[in-house]
C-alpha cells in the first residue's frame, strides 16, 4: 500500500499536510508532538515524514491513527518492532521517558 492509499485509509487529506524536509531530525519531530492528528484532529502523539507526489509532508497522528498506520504499512515498510526501536533510541537521545502501550484487542 503506497502512502497516498494509506492517507486515504486514514482519512487524512494530503493537501492539508505541512511540508517537511526530506530527512527526519529528532528535534523537528519533537516540536511537532501534540499537534492535531492529520486524520481526526485529536492531539498527536507521533509524527513522521511521508513522501507524496507533490513532496515530503508531515503526518501527525494520535495514538489510534498511529497504530492504524502501522497496521496499514506492515509488509510495505519498516517492521513495527523496528519502528519502536527507533522510538526508544530517539527518546533516549532526547532524554525523555518512553512508554509504549499496545491494545491487543484492537489488533
Ligand atoms: Zn487521529
């Protein structure tokens, strides 16, 4: 599933996403935490850069849409375990505590 299809499944409008640099810098991502989820407007808990036909954009996500995004990307991108390893590394680099909570019932 490509990024455009993932955005459609998430209900995010690609024309409203903020432009992003090509590469993620932890400090830039940290400043985006708490921005409205690109799908539902709930305060975001994660962000990532996606590549769309018109350029790189920030995709901010609440917990539920972050998890849905992971499920949609399974098999087409990094494995979830690798994403969490990256999050742990970024949190350690930033000197902040990170707790990952999963919802087994949600799949
Ligand atoms: Zn959301």
